[in-house]
C-alpha cells in the first residue's frame, strides 16, 4: 500500500489515502463529491437532458420552464407544440400526436387541441355502426312477431310458461323474458 495525496476535483480538499499502486488514482474525497461531479453534464450517461418516461413520452430537462415538473422536466411534444405556435400552451390546451406515435415529435406530427375534450374526439372518432339486429331479424331468432304476440296472449289467458316453452321449442327463461318484455319489447 502506498500513501497517495490528491486534491478532490469537486471541493478542492487535499486528501491522503492508502491505495494499492495498481489501483486507479482517486479523484474525489467522498461519495457526496463524486455525486455532485456526476450531476447533469458531468454524468457519463448524460444525453442532453432528454430521456423517455415509462409512459412512452420523451421529456427534456428545462428547470426554468413554467410547466416543468418537480424534477425540472417538460414533455418534449409540448415544447414542440409551443415552438410551432410561437407561444406557451395555455391551461387546458393539449399537444396531440396526429399519427398516434408518442415518440414522433416532428412538428408536422404535433397539433394543439383547445381542450381535453377536443383531444379525446381526435382519438375516439365516433363511428355509429348499424344497429344490432333484434327480434325476428336476429340471425338466431326462433320466433317471429306473430308467435311472440301469441305467447303473450296465451300467458295472459292463464297458460303456464313451462307449457308454452315446450310448445314453441324455447326455454322457460326465454318465455319469462318475452312475457315480461325483457325480450321482444
């Protein structure tokens, strides 16, 4: 072991430590100084303050931005939208990815929606499908409207549901639903 003397690169403190001659020469007096030296651009993994969150969006380190989070990051697509329109986004305005790809922050792919509701309409275009076929138009229908009327009339006249189910070839629960107008309303 050899005694090595060096100045800490962060705080400048003169430090003496015993190290093996083959060990790397130390540069910091403590883990606190090492951590301080490796913040931001000093960190070997620093990539300009831009990284992807778990939700799939990119954020950029801009601690002075009015919409920065507690760690100083702002969503990149919001910054692109602000640059595109030439002002900060107002409360309630939403930056929308036109093609739906969260990582595509090209200005041509970002548009500003006036509200959250406006943004939702762009994601969920309302498409009205043809109504689901019911009654005798249903592909699995075993009865027609005339038979349903007959079932209701005969039940009103006192015929039991079990007897009607056997006669018309359907279950007693279906007869019950028809009589109580839960089916064939």
